[in-house]
C-alpha cells in the first residue's frame, strides 16, 4: 500500500511554515498514543493513531477537510478523556483511595486533555488558511476541478 498523496493546492510561504508545525503535532500526537498505552484503557490509543494519520494526510495533500476531521477527532478524544477522568474520580469516591497507577493515569489524562485543547487552538488557523487558499485558487468555488481525492 502506497501512502503517497497528491497535493490539492500548492502552498505559499505562510502555509509552508504552518505545515511544519503540523509535523511537530504529528510527532507529539504519536508520543501521546504511546503514553495512552500506559493508562487503564490502552485501546483508546487507536483514536490517537487515527489523529496522527489524519495529520499526515492533511500535511501531504494540503486539503482542509482532513484538518476538519482531525479537529472533530480531537474534540471527541477530549470527551473520552473526560469520561475516563470521571471513572477514576468515581473510584476515588467509592473506594476512598487511589493506587499509584490511578494517579499516573490521571496525570497522563490531564496532560492529554490539555494537549488536545491546545492542538485544536493551533490547528484551526491552519484549517482556515488551507480553506482560504483553496477558495482563492478555485476563484471562489470550493469544488475540486478534475481532481479525485
């Protein structure tokens, strides 16, 4: 399987710098997927790996819809983290004590929650810039001309 993706638009210098930040977010998101393996719910790292894949495709194809899907997945991950956080707090209330692994999971979950909120805040301007360039290139029409995605 080949993961080469054709660029939808050719980016300008501003978007090129923004896309370098997307590379950094890909690496950080992959590290968070590895951290997620250490929590109580290791199968949730699949969401993080999907986010890494979406960032990879959006970086290589320079198509704004993949960034929009990444933003959706990041917000969904925030909700999943809040649910996990609530389950740990429920355990604290019922049992009246937490183990060391629960504190470790709690700290990782808080770190991931703030990472996703901050990443959405940084990815949204890149999404807007990609969409603006697509709009500008196609003379106000957001449909792709003779290109299949």
